[in-house]
């Protein structure tokens, strides 16, 4: 199944360790309004790290890959090649691209 771009809004319920294999990714889990969760993997080799804490409200645009746990949201940054839509994370009125 191909991933598709979505926008979500929710609260950070868990900040995870960075994934440092290959491109580095900041990882965290967001609970959205319907109660479901999304794992967010934000590429910090392409975009600036977001200074998150558990409980913070965020708004995110990225590519969603569905899975039984609620999905993985990635490509939350500007597309360096310009082939795909751009993603972003809004946190405390600042947009991280």
C-alpha cells in the first residue's frame, strides 16, 4: 500500500530515542483527537529537531503508512528533491520543515 499525505493534530504522549541507523530520525508518539496514535519519524538530517516534551500539542503534515498500531507518519519536512509534497511539524506556533 502506498503512503498518503495527511494532517493531524494531537498531543505527544511519548518521546522515544532517536533512530540513528541510516538517516537520523527524531521519534515520538502522538495521540490524535479520535484516541488513536501515530508514530512520528522526523528526519533530523534534513530538518531541525523539534524541542518536544510529553503533553505538548502538535500539528503535523506528513506521509502516513498505515499499520495495525495506528500508522507511521514520516516525510515531515521539506522534500529535498522537490518530487513529493512537503511536510512539517508545528509546535508552540513555530513550523519545523
